[in-house]
């Protein structure tokens, strides 16, 4: 039996002209700020604005707060130790993430938000929170690991590899990623996630982060899957794990 929270129809926040205008202003401002601080490219800002609108319209202002927290922690992590990352050749693009990267990281969360707005099932709300938590955890773990560690260990064999190697993990990066997942999951309480379920998106986000590393080591290093595909798959896995944990816990 599906677990349901109060249903929010798609576009419920946008049913009146005033609310539609409010969401539109917030969306444009969010996209503009993201581009201004070089968090995203112009195309990334457009796609990010679309993501913002869907999350806000279908899940309410709490989802925007969660999305903003993802942007904030990943932007800060990307700037951490940037000079060192430039020397290592692992720094993110100076102008920010492209549209494909935004979709790879936030596409699953957006789909889950739309499904929650339509169905009102708690599974979709927890899956959205988990996908956002994983997106934050993956970026923060990678960026902090590269900023603070010279070497990493391949997650499959524990072989020592240079920091920034696909599939490489560090203790500092893993702990930072787990902290980011918990932070984003906590902000998702504003979307209506019950407090006693807060561990579900946090745990799912961390497991998705580790799955991302496994995929990086097993397929991305061998050229069988690109980074965007790995990121999308990892967020989808986090969302699926959250739905499974909710079924067991509920």
C-alpha cells in the first residue's frame, strides 16, 4: 500500500497569478545568481531554472530551500582549494556546470518532485530528497577530497591513486560528502519529510555517493560510461534505495 502525504497537484503553487509570478521571480533570480557566481553556464542556468520551477511548483518552497542548499554546498566545495585543483588538472570549468551536468545531477530529483506533485506518495518525496542528497554528497566528497588529499584509494581494490582519479575515495572526502547528504536531508524536512524518516535520504545519499565511486572505478575509468551518465545513474540509485528503505521502515 502506498504511503501518502498531503497531495500537491502539479503547479498547485502556480494556480493563482500571484503565486505563479512569485515562483517565476524566484526561478529567474536563482538562475541569474547561479550564472553570476559562475556556478553554471548560461545553458546550465536555463536548465537549472527549469528544475527550480518544477521543484517549487510541485513540492512547495521547501524544495526550493533544499535545491538552494545543494547549490550552496557544491559551489563552496568547488571553490575550496581551487588553485591546487588547477595544478592537478581536476578543477571544474571556470564558467560553471553545463546544462547536461545540471540534468545529470538534478534530473532524477526533478522527476520525483513532479511525481510527488501528481500522486502525493511519500515514496516520491523521499526519493527526491535522496537524489538531492546524493548530488550534494558526490560533488562535495570529490571536491573536498581533491582539495585536502594528495592521493586517494580506488574503492574497488584500495590501490593508491592520484586524487581526482575516477573511483578514488578519501576519508576527508567521504566524511564531507556524508555531512553534505545529512545537511540536504535536514533541509528537506521543510518539504514535509517526517523527522523520523530523515535518516532515509541521508543514508540513501551516502550509498548513492559510494555507488558513484564504484561506477567510476568499474566503467568510467574504462571509457564505458561518461561522467554525466554515472552521475544520473547514481542519483537514480539513491532514489530507488530511499523508496526501498521507506517500504521496509514504513
